[in-house]
């Protein structure tokens, strides 16, 4: 793995900004296929490059975590604003990390896609197909997360009129973009992902690199969100044909009983991209492990058999055996990947098969996951009532994806069905805040700094 500094003029807010044309000594303007490959591969665990950027703050908005008052008192105001679903999350002078981070990734990918077909090979360290496929997949992932953060959940009845997000497909910093419809963003994401599948290989050296299973996994999530359940489980199954083996959590042991912060045997170290079951790594940008599991989520976990609880949950303060009065938290040693992980794929297959009237297939996928997440001897799920089994699968999905950034999106899509819609309450500093199903607060506000710089972008009503 090599780390290099690459000079690209990045426009985050879609308006002209001054920049210096001189390239600093020792830096590189990417011209060859290898140069562009380095943009996608310059990963450092202590200073992650933009390509591995993963979304943040939404963990705080869900029913999965609670924010203790002593933590809130010293936190950035955006933390409290997120937890209470405030009208605006960031001050007008502040940047929104999600918006800034993903549009930076999109800029890099657009730059590569404009140059890659005509770029000279370089030394041949990177293949042209890998670089192009990686840029397509990372752009698709960025647009997909952005449209699910800053727009309504996809609904075929409204997707052609509901406002999505700006969709720049070129790297010209002088162009301003307004918002396009939700279905336009989804159409572009689908085009990019399907092209990426054709170009990428089954394996890579590192999980932050793009692969065919990563693209297939994102396709399975894409179709799950669209309600195209047959396609969702078919793409999930395609992933499992290539990457079938889940990590058996029965093989993990804590070095210090009850305190996972001190490390785990038969488990990768802190570096998130090295964790088992990671297919496509994206970092968590909100330090979500600093926040605590909600009481409701705790009731969904069985401390006697759930190995995720036994291995990763602790009620001790960081790196100590002093009991934490704020409750239980998920250790940094756990897998907090914000990209595509194998456990999600299994549960997408289970949910999508059930919704496609294949109860037996749903049970098979669910129990294959559970065999690797519960203590040996835990009975399989045998429920065949569709409504009851759906709730079991959704609860399992919630346990499997703790703090991985999916719960907010799941709440948005599940609120479309009265059977799975729910009201969330957060209490902080004596005030109770309520989020109803279908609330406008499920659509994040466009950063005010962005709108001030570009009048073409319309704000979301809150």
C-alpha cells in the first residue's frame, strides 16, 4: 500500500473558488492509469483518503443509541442537533461532513472517469478496468448515500417529482448544479453499478478496494430499498456465490473478560478494513462507538447466547474496569464498517426472499447467519408466519448492523408500511423529542452554507 498526495482542484459547494495553479513540490497531478489507481488506493488507517469516506451523524438520529447528557454537554452542537432532529444540523458557517465528503469522492471519480479511457498505462501496477470500475462503484455509492440522506425514501409513485440531490457527472468546477429528481439519481446509480460489475474482479488485496462482490452487494441493497425483492435476493445470492463464508463468532475470545477494548483473540486489530466479513470498507466518520446502546436495543439482545453482545458490548468506561454510569456501549473493537458487509447481505437475502413469498429460503439465509452469531447449540428459527418471521429478520438485521449506518435508512423504508412504522422519542436535558413515521425530519436539511453559495439548490422543508 502506498500513500501519495494528489493535487486535484475539488469543488464541494458547486460555485467557483480561488485556487493556486502551481503544483507543490513532491505532489502529483494524476495523468496515467497508475496515477489514478493511487487515488483509489492511497489508504492510511490514521488519515483515511476520501475514497474510504463513510457517512456519519445518522446513528444519533435512530432508535439504536442514546446520548448521555454529560457527553452531550461537551459535544459539538451538531451532535445534539442530530439527536434531537433539529431544523438545522450545522451552523451556517460550518460544513456538513456528509455533503462535503461524498461530493469530494464524486469529484475524484468524475476526474478519473473523464481521463481513464485515454490515459497512458504507466508502469502497469493498476489495470484500466480496475480503475474505471472502482471510480464507477465509488461514485454510485456516494450518490446512493446522498440521495437517501437528503431526499425522501424512494417511492415509484413520487420518485420522478421528488427532489433528489445535485448530480455532477463531470469535474468542471465552474458548473453549478441544482437538484435532480430522486429517480434520476437512482437511474445513474444503477448504470454505474452495472458497468462496475462488468469491469471488476472477484477479489482485491484490501477491502477498501472495489470488487465485483462489492458492486453486487450494493445492488442488492439498492433493490431492497426500491422494493424490488426478487432482484434484491438474486444479487445478494450472487455475492454469496463468491464470498460465502461468515466469520464464526464462537471462535472469538476477549483478552480481558467483559472489556473488549483490550483486544480480542482471533479477531483483526483496530483497522476497520481488516475486520472479518467486510466486503467493501467505508469508515465511520461520526465516532459512533462513543455513543451508547439504547434501552430498546439492549432488550433485543440476548446476553446468554448473542455473541455480538458477549464479544463487543461493555458497561465499562474506555480501557478500564470502572463501571460506566451511562450504560452499555459498543466497543471500537467491533466491526463498524459503513460500506458493505457479509452479514447485511445474508439478511437482505432473508428479508427479500420472505417478501417474495419464499419462507423456506428466508429461514435458510437467516439461520446461516445465526449459526455464526450465536453460541453453539442455539436453536434455529422455525417461525413460518410471514409477519412474525419478518419481525424476527428485521430485529436480527438491527443487531447485526449496530452502528454501521443502516438503521436510519431502514427506518425510512419501513415507515412506508404501517405494519413496520414506528415513532421514536429521544429525551435530553429534560426535554422529550418525538419523530413520527413519515416526518419531514427524516430528510436531512441541505447545509445552509451550500445554499448560500449556490442559489440553484432548493432547501428541504423541515
